[in-house]
C-alpha cells in the first residue's frame, strides 16, 4: 500500500506527515513535524496502534515500514526540496534514505545469498576478456574555460555504452584471429557516481542529485552486464568502491558509500532476473578487492591511497607491501584519470583513465589522458596476453588502429 493510500484510508493529517517522514529516527520525525521527540514517539505509537502500520526499528534507531520498505526506498527523498524545506535538511534526509536503503539491501542480500554463476567453464577456450573501468563520475557536470559543457549525464550515458561497444569490437577482432573466450571479467574500480559533499566546489560540478546518480548508474551497468551475458558463457563483476561515493556527514558510518549501493542493487537485480551466469564479487575490506581469473590472483583498489607514480620510493614501498600481503599476479587501480602500466616485481599494475574530461583535480596535477577503460586478455598461462586502451576518438578506426601492447608477468 502506498503512502497516499495509507493516508486516504486511516491517517489523520499529523499521522500522514509522520508516515511521510519515514524512514527516520524519532529525532528526524520530530524535526520534520516541528514537534518534540516525545510527541514524535506518540505519532509512531499511533501509526502502529491505530493505523496498523508494521513499523520496525533497526539497530541505528531508524523506524521503517516493513510492508512498504521497497517503495519507500525508491521514492521517498528522491524528489526535489519543497518550498518549506531547506536544501540542507533535504540533503540530510536523502542521505538517511540512502543509508537505510543500503541497510535494507544488506538484509535482502543476506537472505538471498551470494550471486554465483552456475555455468561450468568452457575448458577448451583460449582466454577470458578483462574490462577494467574506473572513475565514470556519473552525474558530474564539467565545463571548459569558456563555460562550454564538456561532460554531463548524457555524455556519461553515451560513453558508458561506447566502452561496451568498443570492447565488443576488440573481442570480435580477437575472435576473427581464432581466439575463443569463456568469461568476461568486468572490474568496476570505483567513483561510478560523482557523489556529493566531497570537496568545496562539488555542488557546481553536479548535474544530478546523488540519488539520481545511483539510479542512472544502476541502469547503465545492468545494460552493460546484459550485453556481456549475450556474448560470453559467464560474466564476473568485481566491485570496488571509490572516494567520491562516500556519504559524508555527521553520524555517517565510515563504510557508507554510494558505489556500494549501486553494486548491491546490481546483486539484487541479478537475483531478481535469475542471472545464473553472473558472479558478483564485492569485498567488505573497503580499500581493495581480491579475485581470481583463470587461476591468476588479481587485486584491485580505487587508488586514492596510492601515489600517482609507483616508481617513487614511497610508491614502491606501498606496492611492495600490498604485493606481499595479497600475493597478486596482476593489479588494477584508478583515481588519477590517467592511463599507464607500471610493474612491481614484474607484476603488472594497470591504471585506467576516466570517461570524463579533466577537471581542476587533474589539471592541478598536470596529468590526464584519453583512455577510459582497459581491455585485455587473460589465459591459463599469462595474466595478460594482449591489451588495448579504449578511448573516444572520432572514428572507429582511430580506436582500433594502435597495435596491441603485449604484457605478461614473468
């Protein structure tokens, strides 16, 4: 039953206002209604006793309607601020909705279990394909020095799809050369959404609210996974959060990250659609995710805790430590919006670029490059058999003309 249906059936005007304030703590409801916390609790009791609302309270003190949780999480707080609500209050409310959405998804996924493909590997295939993408910053809005728009939501939609298009062109090229494939490994390296409140000028760089960013990111990545499912025996999705998705603010948990909400929504979609050929790997570690592909150990981190260059003494020290701790054969990182390949003890470390143009962050570092994703092959013998950087040249030929770069771990 929707909130409006509940109102029309049983709610007084004040009870309806209290119901519309869900999910929230007693203090949240009190602030929304302009009453004391004691009065807010009276309204909560009335919703339970007089209106039959199945209210529960989680470990964080947030009340929610058990019978209407999904609708609340996909509608409440997604609208724009009303005239009598300040933007700051609305932002706080949206973040509370997002945090409760994450908790709700966690409860659902705990009941449903992990997303693990049931397909058997194709034992006679030559390779798998690996797509490393990072820093899509969906929802960002960038302009150049002349004030002209260089990146916005429509651009991000086009470029996410273009990464998939060009990946399939590269796979087709390899297939025409006689290479057979089994699994597609989609490595999502973080900053899938642009976030809110990460730095001072971010409000001027955002074309969408954080909730709108999450919705669009989920839609685009579902579309990408569906396209990969149509081409490969299995799809493995590796999910690492970034720093722009952090839900910063008073009372926010350290692990509150919008990237994780996108990834959890993908897991939920995999269950709902019965994707028995998809595996989703989402680490609880925070800074890194480990996984395997064709017997090789792989390591991905967003990169905000890594230096731009591995080759400096401090950079080497960090990566030697991570190599010793995680014992990887190949690693992936992003964050700096630049494409490069470096090595640590002969193990390749790939840093992919971004689909968005450089902003003040990259300009201040005097670094950025065109490639937006890295596509490479992996065989039983080598963690990297061939590699192409995917970029956005004007013509299809421009994207495919460079000779493949062969890389392999010794």
